[in-house]
């Protein structure tokens, strides 16, 4: 068995998978060394005690880099959790309902034993799942907007109506939160630049209602005002690292002992979902996903030191997205964008269907041919999500401008063949 790492095949492959997704080769090589011998300890990272000073140093550095990249204020804690973004569907609702019960001890009884509303902006598949989970757990959910139900939607996601059209809960009802997903990977929908329209919310609502952002698939690709949020969370496996860890940035004044809120109608929360347990133990309440945190830390450091931070990533993401969407919009109907609202088309997950010129309807045979054409050029993982079909090319931070240009070349060649009737 070879004792050296062969990257030759990797260097020829362009991975446009939606997640787990591509990571910088330099990061993976360093991580591979760390698995064998981390920092000269003679032990692999995955063999170290998570209580050791060596691992604590790694944790401290990783948190410091997150804070530097996202300008996280001291008012917010940075927690390294498990369970992916899906587990945060539960954790965000439960912890904020607990905080609400602690801070408003008479609310439950004075409202007919009914908890406060939890507002959701449902703009894609992931927020639809999040609100469903909150309701399953007993939360009083209010769907402020469901993009599938607006005029012209035909039951599909593909736009984000202005806040003026949302049905937010009255501030007097003391909502526990407003939850949104900044980028919907399945549907290719993203809040238009520069991001979620916080300033469009009514002023009293903006000041009083905790704002929760799921940024799992576009974190570090553009700035986000962390200070304006109660919680910003993201699973690592899109723009950060391998699957296994989830970062939650939580406003400290909303981190409470949930058991204190139970007599007031607050929820009982499983131990490992309690933010306070994680905060009090430095994210080491139990054994953390050590390798995922380590590899994510390497990505943070690489972005900070070598790639211009979030500003550099923002510039590159705009170039990549503009290149592919420009090609789609000028394809004479061969490439059909699935997101109707152009400003809400995701920079991270470009979703489209393929049609014969002039027919304006998806042709699955052409789409299969496109996937094959991409594979012939070593461009892989471009099929759309199984629930919606079509094509999805994911342009996360690790995908370079040069790789995106190669994708554009393949798309152009394929488009010309379709127009010429060769396919």
C-alpha cells in the first residue's frame, strides 16, 4: 500500500455537488497529515483527548477565526454542535421558547395556556421542513410567507415576496422568533443581495423579535450582520468543512436554563440540545465531532490568510454566478432557470432545466445527456435534487472561478449542439 497521497485524479475533477461538497485540496492534505500526526504530537487528531490542552487550543483558534471572519460581537457565543442544520430546526425553536418562558413567566397562563407565536418565512424546502418540525414539537407556528402560494408560483418555490406582503405576528403577541433560511439549496433560492432585508421589517418588530438565520449553504460567501440576529447557524458540509459539526452563533442573553421556564409553560429540552449546556462547557459537554471541527478550522484559516476573507469570497461568488446565469439567460431557451425572480437566484446553487430550443419545457433525455457530457469533462454531481429533478450546479467557495469557466465551456458546447439538432 502506498504511503503517499495521490491527488492526480482529484486535480482533474470538478466537484459541483450540493453537499457534502468540495473542499480545498490544500486543506484536505493538511487534514490528512493531522489524522496521522497532529501538530507533532505523534497522535492523530482523532486519537487525542477532547479534554486535552492541545485540542482546547484548536477549539480556541477555530472560534477566534469564526469571529474574525463574521465579525461576531462579544454579545454572541460561538457553539460547535452536532446533528446538522436539521437538528437546529428543533434546537432553535426549543431554546428560544425556553428563553421566552423565562423572560415572560406569566405569558402562558395569561394566553389560555398557549405559547407565543414563532414566525417563519418559508421560501424553500428547508424552511418548510423547519416550520413542520416546530409545529410537531408543539410550537405555535405562523407562516408569515409561503412562496409556493404567491401569485404565479403554481405551488413551487421560486421567488421571495417583499416583507410588506408578509403576515408577521403582531409585536403585542411577543413572538419568540422569526426564522428564515438565507439560501435554499434544493430550490436554488437565495435572499437577494446584500441579504435578508432586516431593515424592511417594522421597526418595533425588528427591535423586539429574535431573528434566526439558517446560513448552512451560503455562510462565508457574503457578509451577514450577526449582531442583528439572535441566532445564525450553519452546518459545515456546504461552505465550511466535512459533515459532522454545526456552528451556532447565539446571543448570550437568550441562552437560559430551560428547566427554569418549564413551570411557565416552556419546553423540556433534551440535554444535548440545550445551548446553555454547550456554552457552559465550551462546546465540550460531550465528545465533539473533532475531525469536522478541525477541518472546518483549516478552511477558516485558509480563507482568512490566503483568500481575502469573506470579501474575497463575495467577489468570487459574484463572478461565478454572473458567468453561469449570463449563459443561461442568453441560451435562447435551451437552459430554463427554475427560479422565476432573477434577483432571488442563488449564487451557490444554480438550478435549471434543459429544453429543446423553442419548446420551453424540460426534456429529461437532454438533461441526462448533459450530465453525461459534464462527466466526460470530469465535472461531477450536477443532477438536481431528487425531489425536483433537473440540473443543479453548486458554486460553493471551494469551486474556483477557473473551474466555473470550464463548466461554462461545457454548457456552451452542449447548447450549441442542441440548437444544431445534434442531440
